[in-house]
C-alpha cells in the first residue's frame, strides 16, 4: 500500500527571507463510510457487520468523551487520533 503526496506552500511570515517553504500532505483518493467499513471488517472475521458497526459507534463515543476530558488515546497500529475542536458529541 502506498500513499500519494502533494506539496503545498507554507504561509510566508514577515520574518522570513521571502522564499516560500513547502510541506507535504497526503492526497486522499476517496472516503469509506461506517457501513462500508463494517462490511469490510465483517468480511475479514466472524463478527456480523451490525456487531462491527455497534462497536465502531461505541468506540467513537468513548473516544469523544475521553478526548473532551483532555486525555490522549493510543490505538496500537494506528496512532493517536484526535477530533476537530467542534466535535459533534461535545458542542462548544
């Protein structure tokens, strides 16, 4: 599996030498929704897609609660996910 990257210019600050610096961003090639993800996982194991979907929904709710309390979450093999500041489970 390979990722595709594209380069973007950083904003030029007042203190810089005027030459823009670049940073890489992953280019996405599509979106997989919860139903598709649940079906994909179901195809790989003995769980039903409904069980997988219920687990994913619970995972999101628990993670949102923990992150709202200021805790970090480490998912082995994935890393340290974060949610946008305006999380749908915890409005400002």
